[in-house]
C-alpha cells in the first residue's frame, strides 16, 4: 500500500507533464504498477478463493499491459524507434490484450492458469496459481520488453554526456529492478506463493522519486538534449 501511494503521486506528477517525450507512456506504466500493487494488497486480505481470484483479474489490468508499456516508455524516452516500431508495438499490445482476456475467462479453458487453489503455508491465506501454456507467452513478452529497455537505456547512457548521462542512469536503474524481481519469481527463489513484484515497485518508486524530485530526470529528454548539443557544436 505504501508503494501504491508513492506510485499514485508519481502518476500525478507524470500526467501533468505528459507533453514531455516519454512522460505520457511513463504515466501509463506507473498506473499499471499502481493497479497491480493495490490489487495484490487487497488480494492478500481476501478470505475466499473467489474473492482472491477476482482481485487477480483486476491486477491483470496492469500486469497484461506491462510488456507494451515498458516497450513504449523505453522507445519514447530513448528515441529508439527502429526496433520498437509501430508493428512491434502492435504485436506486443495484441499479446497483452489476449493475456487479459484469457485471465478473465480462465475457468472456461484453463489455458493461462492450469489450476487455482489456496494455501496457508506462509501463515495466512494465499492463492496458488499453477502456470498454463499462455503464462509463458506473457512471460516471454515481458522479458523481451525489459531486456530491450535495459539495452537501449545502456546504449543511451554510453553515448550521453553531462547532466543527461546522470538522468539516463536513473532510468536504467529503474527498468533493471523489475528484471531481477521477475527472475526471482520465475525461478521460485523468493517467498513461496508470494508475488514479489508489487514489493519491488516500492524500491522502483523510491528510485524514480529520487530521480524525479532530486535530478528532475524527465526535464532534459533525448530529443532536447541532442538539439542543445548540436547547437553548441
């Protein structure tokens, strides 16, 4: 819930500055994280299986959109549109929409989650979701988007100079945090039956908060930086 509050404030900041390149998709990405984080907080307070899976369906409003939003944000912020072109964005968006529909209708086909149950092993009730075939399609899209964003931020970091280099550094750190969390969750290296991604949002939100309010990382964008640099030359 603390993470949700921080993300909510960051969303308000971002949407007010949506005309800055990269800020509009960033605001949607933050909203997706907010929905996931808040939904999971309510899921953990649930008593019945139906109540908890209803919250899971709500969380997937954000989760299903992650690959598309991460790709879109990295594309706009780094101004890399050769790989992340409109065709690729359309494909990733379609996969995300399919994920959302499959989660909402899972009881009819069990294609996303092969089984759903409840456990009290952690000391409280948690939902157990066994992964189905499409889960791995969604995971592949997410991993691709995160790795793409890390690579393009890293390339931009190497090529940058001065104040903008520091701004890109915060962006690179921010997009790297979910990768670590996804790997831990995928290989079940974290707490059993606990989705640790929402907890990582607290760390990511703090990093981005510091970057935004201490260094104003979205003020100098790649486009404006290069225009200034070329003018000086």
